[in-house]
């Protein structure tokens, strides 16, 4: 999934964190699963396309997909994210 997101310019970088153990309620039952967290860096205007693509590629019926704003950072790094998530 991470390669597809970068290759399709939906994310400049995707980090994979884990494995981790998640406990959650699903369909009325408490479940525990081994999961991985993906952190994808992209532009705000690319979030809808990134969300759709992750949902398409993910094995879960309802994957956790949330967006957090970047409120600051190294200008050259933020410029790199913008350039890598623009048109090919």
C-alpha cells in the first residue's frame, strides 16, 4: 500500500509503524488485532483521493483513516511534500 500511495503521488512519504496491538469494539464484540499504523504525508487537497485509495487497498471494511493538519515545520520539507504530491 505504501508504495502505491507514493507511486501515485498521493503521499510524499509513508511511514509504517508497528506491529502494534489494537483493542476495539466491532459489530458488538471486543476484538484484539495485530495492526500497523501508516503515516502518510500529503497536501490538504489530496486528502480525499488518499482516503479513497487507502480504503480501496485496505483489507478492513472500515479502516481507520484520519487526517491531522500540519501546522508548521521546516519550510524545505513542506515544500518537498507539496512538490512530491503534485502532478507527475
